[in-house]
């Protein structure tokens, strides 16, 4: 699903009471707020859907697949998602 498809689906769920431009602002605001919460608190949970958490990856040694040369991969952070049982049941 693309962003445009998401906005159209949400606008349809609203019964036509909101314009697509207004829905786009709401959707963008929701994702900005979620990203801010994950960055600040390290976690964002939405009941019935799931939990986003910051995952830390340790530094490690890797290999360049073209040359076979050893390279150092620095430590990094990423976002993990764990689906709620109610959401898993719908899959």
C-alpha cells in the first residue's frame, strides 16, 4: 500500500467528511508523532496493533562480497516491530 492509497482508504473510512488534504495532514502527523516517540522514549505501543522498539546492533566485522576484504561495521540502531496477538490473529 502506498501513501496515496493509505490516505484514500482513511478518507473513505471517515465517510467523506474530510478532504484528502486534511487526511494527509493527519496521517503525516501521526507518523511524525510515532517517530518522535520512538526516538525519544525508545518505544511506541498501540494496543491491538503492536509495539515498535529501538534495537541496538553491536559493532561487528563483515566481508566485502566483491573483494572478500574484512570491513568493520559500526554499531547502529534500528526499529523493531512486534505484532500484538489480536493483530497476529487476523493474518
